[in-house]
């Protein structure tokens, strides 16, 4: 009899449980109806987000120096180099005679003095930029900038952000260093020419403007009579129309290739504003660019002209900012995230978004670093819903379970049983 009674009691209990389940499932505004099953979540992390342009490029000389000869005023004598010869700045390239040595000497001296004056002006300008940059780092609110420098940088220190001002200063200093290098080579070349005129009677030697390789010699004396490829290697490529809108001179580049042991770093030095080919409706426009490779001492790998590289151009970068996977953002009219609270609710938070790249999304305003975020925002039917998650047995800790009160244990057990 006892056995039959136990079976009957179990049957009644099962029927009651099933009935209650069905009632709770079908009842409007039931807690069961509002419970969200959370299978995947993450935390807001402090991370670095980097936006890049990926493209192909080729290694070429950083510059080609063309040498010209005026056959109307001078008599050509002979070439002093051959195609393929390595030359240094100031090396003699060819000889010619002229009846205007004194005038030539005066012109070269004046040109050298002007170049030296430009160098002095650049040094003073760079010193002003460095001083202002140092003041920004120490006391940004009290940093004072020279009016002429402010105009050259095209900034307004009363309205522009500190990051924008610093970026403009860094780009301007980089441009001035490039111009300084060019002028130093020019002064060196002019000094060599003046020395050549003073030591020779009647014959003048034209010298190289920079270190490099003699790329081409026109023996018929058509200009340019000699072309010298720079010994320093650069990178050339082209941007699409959409990439062109993001790219700027001074942006950092990273180049990799199968035969390179480590990636090369550098900066974009020039972007052509006119397409490589005449624009047509039938094909996309491509805009050429050049990048300078940064020399890292004697350990920098030698590059072969024509080597193909995979290029990454860093267009934007945010370091140490709150971020979440981009998929966690519910992109409605007002972007939002769903935060999993310690009290067992899924709560909606409107967020202000920043940089998005590499599958990461910067949060300018929203949940804090460490907050737990739902990875499937579209699954939430109603704000402030209860949520449950599957048990991860590998992560279950007995000590945590023991901290629950009896009431909490019963509550979470029933919620799991009654979930739809």
C-alpha cells in the first residue's frame, strides 16, 4: 500500500509542477516570460584600438636626383661615372668648360649662403616647436606659443584639443627635419662645386647632390643628363578613393615581407592629390603615395629595389580606452549595450561610441571597465529582465556556492527550473 501511495504522490506532484510551469509560461508579464537566456557575455576592457589601411606596396629608391646640363652656355668635356656606379654626395659626375667661372662662383656662393640661412631658420623654428611641445607636456593650460608658429601650424590654441595640437606639432617637426636633410645635402653639394671651381683652371666638375647609384646617363646630352637613384630606400604604393580620405602625410606605416626578418617602420612622406591615371568612369581612381623607411642603426635590413611588401598604414589609434567587441553593441537609433548586474538583471545602457576597428568598439560614455556585457543584445525582449546562464562546470567553485543563503539557493534553483 505504501508503494502505491508513493507512486500516487509522485504523480500528483509531477502534474502540479507541469501545470504550474504551463501557467507561468502562458501568463502575461510572467517573470518566466521576461527571463533572458545568456549564453555568451564579456567584460568591458581597457584596450588599444588601432585603425589601419592594408595595402600592397613596392620598395623603390626614396628619391631620384636628376642632373641637368646647359649646352648653350657650356662645352661638355667628359663623363666621370658609368651607369651602375655608387656615388656619394659631392662626387664628380662630369666635366665641362665655361667662360663664366667668376659669375658661376658668385652664383654658387649666393645659393650656398641662402641655403645656410634657410637651415638656420629651420633650426630656430624646430627649437620653438620643441619648446612649445615641452611646455604642453608640463603645463598645458599655461603654454604660450609664438604667433608665427601658431599660423604655420594652422591651429587655434584657444579652441583646438591638446591631442590635435600635439599631432600637428609632431607632423610639422617631421616635415622640417626632411627639409633640413635636403638643405644639408644641397650645402654639401654647393661646397663641392665651389671647391672644384677654385682648384681647376678652365674645367668645371658637376657633382652629385646625394649618395646613390647612377641610374641613367644620356650620352647624347639630352636633359636630364644623369639620373641618380637615392641610396636610401622608400616604399611606393597607391590608395583607393576611400583610403585616400583616411590617409595623411606623417602617418606611421609598418611593412612586412616573406624575406624580411622583422617588420619595417616609417612614415607617409607624400600623397599625390591627382590619380595615377587619367580619371575615367570605367575604373576606380588610385592615388600614388610614398613612405620613408626609418633607419634603426646598422641593424636595418638592406632592401632590394622592386621587393613587394604588405603595408599597414595606421590611420588612428586609441590606447588604454574602454572597449567591447563591436558585436556587443545594439546599433539602434541610439546605440546601446546590455549590462548583466550582480542582482541578476539585464539592464539597457545608452552609449557614446568612439573608434571602431579590429572588431573592437571604443566606449566614450557607458558601462565602466570590468562591467559584464551581454554579447547578443538582440535577444533581449524587455529592459530590466532577469537572466540565467548555463552552468560552466569547469568554473564552478564550491566556496562560492556556500556563500549563498538558503533563500538564494531556492530562488535560483526554481528560476532555472521554470525558465521557458
